[in-house]
C-alpha cells in the first residue's frame, strides 16, 4: 500500500512557493532567448537574478561551460597581469578599419559612411556592447532647483535636474536620471558645456575616505570645473548609475530592465556601457532645449569605466563635439589584442560582464580575443572626424588601464581620420611620459600620476580650445 503524505496548510504554501520560483527561473531562461513578453493588465514583477545566475544563464544560451580566468592585480598571483611590454604584442595584426567585409578597400569618404562604418557598428552592436532598442521611452526633464552660488572665484548658476523616463509601458520600474548643469552667471549668450560621467557623490565620499592623501601640489579632483569655468564654458555632471545599475543583478532594472519589462536581456541586448551612453544622449537632448547652453558645443569626459562609456557615447551619437577618454582600459580605448594589464577575462567575468552584450562572453570561452571582429581602434574610428583626446597614467599606478594599448588604438584609428581629411596622432612611436600629442584630431597624453584624470585636464582643455569657442570670462 503506498504511503499517504498529509500536507499541512503551511507545507502546501511552501510547495506553491517552490513551484512559483521554478516558473520564474524557467521564464528567465526563456526571456534570454525570446525577449520580453507583451505587457499585460497585471504585468509580472521584474525577474530577480544574481549576477552569477544571470551570467550562467548567458553561458547556457551560448552553450559554453567555462570561460578563462581574467588577470589578477596581485603581482604574486600565478595568474598575475602582464606588465612586460615585450610580452604584450601576442597578436600579429588588427582588423583593418578600411577594408570591407568582402575584402575590398575603402577608398573614399562615401564608401566609409555608406558601407564600412555601418559594418563596424553592426559588429559592435552584435558582439561587443549590444544593441540599443530602436525605440526607447521618452525622458521628461524637471528642473528641481536653481541656485546662484560661487565656484572658487566664479559666480555660477547651478540647476539640478531629474530626467523622468516614461515608464507607462511597465510601471514596476522607475528610472530618474540625475543631472546637474552649472553655467557662468555672467554669460550673455549660450555657452559650451563639458559633461562628466561621474560616480555618485555618496560613492565619491566613501572612496575619498579610503584613499591616501594626495601628494603636495597634486591637482584636486574637482579642479577641472574651475578650469572649464575660466574659459567661459559651463560644466555638467551626469550620474550613470541613475540610468542603469553597475552590476549584473541590475540588468532587469534600470533602463535595460524597463525596455525589457523586467525580463532578462537577449544575447545581443545592450549592456550598461550602451545604457550609460544612452543616458548621456538624453542629457544632450535636454541641453538642446536650454537656452543657456550651446548644444552644438557639448563635450564629454569620463574616467575608468565611465571613460569607456564616454567613448561609446561619442562613437554612437554624432552630436557630441569632443571627448576626453581617461584611463578607460579594456572595453574602452585599450586594444583587446594588447596583452597588458586588464584582460578580456576580467570584463567577461561576473563582476563586469554587465557592461557588454551577452555575446561578448564567448570570446573568453571557445573563442579568443583574436576572433573579435573589431577592436578598440575601430571604436575610436567611429568618432571620426570629431576630436578625441585619450589619456592615462603612468604604469606604476595605472598599468591596469594600459596606456600603451590605448595609444596603439589611437594610432590605429589614424587612417580613418586621414581618409576624412583630418590629422592623426602624427606618430606611431609611443611617446615619453608627459608628452602631449595634440596636433591632430586624435590626441594622446600619458601623465605621471596614477589612476586619475586630474593631471591631463589642462592639456585636454588646451586641445579642446581649438574646437570649442566660448565667450571669455569678464
């Protein structure tokens, strides 16, 4: 006679809950393959996955079981990052930005714009950064405060803004973009603006508590703002994490979660770098409506992971006039094919994979860096013919970001700039530290500081002054 199991109300509730969890996990897997379901009268809550769970879901969709470990920052680790330049050039050649997929050479600007550039964009969309949706929700900007104040010796007007992203298609997720805009109070006409993609004030405050005090004479992290104001320009600060969280668990929240209605993304769905770049473009939309801003002269700056995002924004939105890409490293201006410092395994792992498309992970699995259809020099090429300034620190404090790898990518973009009638770096030889290469539309400088954008601001602004024109300070 079979055993009879008596179920109490509590055990019945537990079994129902277990079944619900199983259904959610099953839906998460299907969401990765088929995309988000159509919205219902009572849409489901966002799927909750840890970064490890979502990373495994992507690996399952890619049919891979393991990826290679990234480099370790600990020099005593058996898997320590390489900092020997003689061992860095593992790969013989780079993809040629001026050769079409069919093998024909790009011989004119018309072929570049109509044929080759779209090919490169498609590769980045599908394999590297992911596709932004063709239609995204509108952003309604609200000025929450306007303050007259002093920044150093400069009288300024500062507006705090919130960009409310329309979530009527999926009310379970709210996205409110944080932006501040500071303009010289004595400006008599619209001014150029440099916008920084910045860590939140809370993050920066916590970071400063952990950091050792700067050496005597080192520039302040906020000194750039005064340098910008001294030119009669304004500055803005955008908080990218108000657009999209900087972790894999957040991919079913933020703007990515909103457009996917709380479901996990497809393999070619956009990652955080594209989402942060999208946020920068929405800020530019606002600047186009603000009569105090010369929206034709808006530049971008970002450091480290936000240097990556700034370069991606510049590449995808031709309205940005200029960009300062600081210590962006792997996934930014650094060549993937330059084996120095951070490597693809670091970006493809659970800590950083959310920056990229899901498809990117396979290049650290069955495929290798050499199988990538594009590299960083082609990302820089997508910015052409607009001016790009790439900076980094000395190897002793910024080796992880690989200044030489960023320089090589900048040099590799040169042929595209020259095709479009602009100047390249002017050399393929890595310059001595503190040497500014700012004669062409591609610029580069390695400073002697560590992982910081501060020492290169003055050089960038000198470079930018060739392109950005504002009223002088009275």
